[in-house]
């Protein structure tokens, strides 16, 4: 644990999550980001910068990073095997990484609460590798023992061709890896100021743990300035209000973690 492990994240939280997700994208060749995902979009831009431009990034709705203008273009990229990074933010996720984007309560199709729907997510979940599931709010009602409706399964039978699937779950509390062989999530790190009890209480499904569950590393010294300036400017055409708040978050992050290396060591 680092010396700041007991201090909870404040204003700097969003910038911290951006830097964490960018680290998880290291080595990706072509990353796509769908609609209404400002934190993953910022993380993809940061990962691109960190790669020296080797990581290609597409963000739906962006003029600067917009190779696809609609879902059909995105589906084409996925089925051609041209993407190796993507994000989904389902309303429900269970311990086997099954996801629900349709709704909860009642019996389908008469659900008590309806969400926007899958919009091709089952295809993308099957075809794009290294998908990161993201939920800023870490709550047991969203991280459930069993989803109310399976929009897309976390794993498929051996005879089913499936190059894609989940690799990680990132929330406002923790980072989990997904193990396809065991069909379970494994807790890797807990964010600063979060206790293991907090994660257990707010997670509805059973999960494994890494041999040593550490505090999520702080970003290196260059991450916050890059987010504050170049990343915020790059996403401002799609997420103008979020870009403004992220710049303030990055400024707070810069004062919180000075002089750290990429792995979080002073």
C-alpha cells in the first residue's frame, strides 16, 4: 500500500480513473469508444498519446477521432477484426460477466424499468477482445449475482467462435480482471481510501482475489498535465462540460501525486 492509500479520492477521482484505464489500454492497436462514455473516451486519448500515436482511437461523435459515424460502421470494424479495445457500461453486470443493457424488474418484455437497449452490444461483446466494463458508481444493485436479462454473455461454449469478450471491470472503487477459464472476476486493486469491506459490501456477486490486493497505483508525474491540457482539449468537441470538469480533476490529481513513476512508486 502506498502512503496515500487511506485518503479517499476527491475532485481528482475522474482524472485518476482516466489514468488507470489508459494503463489498461497499453499495447492496444485500435480502440473504439461508443456514445456517452466520457471517462473511457478521455482514457483512450491518453493511451494514444502515451503510445506515441501507435494506438489508433475512434470516438463516436468526435470530429477529431471519428472514423465511424454510426453503429453500422462500428459493427463493420468489429466483425473485420480491426478492433482490440472497447468499452461497455451496462446497467447490470454479474459475476460471470453477463451484461444487461435492457432493463430490470418484471418479466421481459414487460420490464418495470427499461434502459435504452443493447444497440448491437451482443455482437461487439462477441467480436472485440479486451473489452473493459466500466461503472463509475460501484453498487450491489448493478453488480449482481445474476443479471435480470442477458443482453450478452460473458463467456461462450467452446464450439462457439468468439474472439472477443471482457478483460476487466473498472469502477469507482476497484479494478477487477476477468478470467475466462474460471468465468469469474478477480479483484486486482482497490482505489485509494477504499477498504476491502467497502468493495465486498457493494458487490452483489462473489469474486476471487489476487494473491495480494494492493492499492491502485497513482499515475506517473506526466499523466495529470497531459489530461489537463491535451486530453481535455481533444474530447471537448464531444464532451465540452466534462472536459471542463476533467481539467479541474487533473489539476487536483497533479497536486495529489507528484513525482511518481508509471507503476506508482515515488
